[in-house]
C-alpha cells in the first residue's frame, strides 16, 4: 500500500485537521502520563520505609508509560510537520 493511500480523497485542510487532532491527543496523553509518573515517583520516595519494591515497580510502570506516550507525541508532531512543511503524506490515518 502506498504511503498516504487512505488520505487520497481528503482535502489538505482535512488532513491537517486530522494530524493536528492526533498531535493534540498525543500531547494530552503524554502530559497526563508524565504527571502520573512524577506522582508515582514521589509516592515511591515517600514509601521507601515501607514496601518500597511495590512502589518502585509502580513508579517504573508509570515512567515507561510516559516514555511511550512521549514517543507517540513525537511521531504525531513529526507527521504533522512533514505534512505541513513538505506535503509528505502520513503513513496511516489516525485511529482512535
């Protein structure tokens, strides 16, 4: 399948809207998970006197999730920039 094949019948404005929506969604997800990771880290720090292994595992999971969200955000941002500056069609449409 050619790059951007699913976009072939859409206007440039519509594609930009979809890419911007993907970018905004990814940004919001990253910000939520980043905040959750920070909170988990603080909880783990406070809990070190108790059962620190569970707290640290939870904090690690939150940090891993925020890293994945950051990767998705960067991908969405790159696709948006590539399309708006170079007209490069994204590889796939946004799936919610």
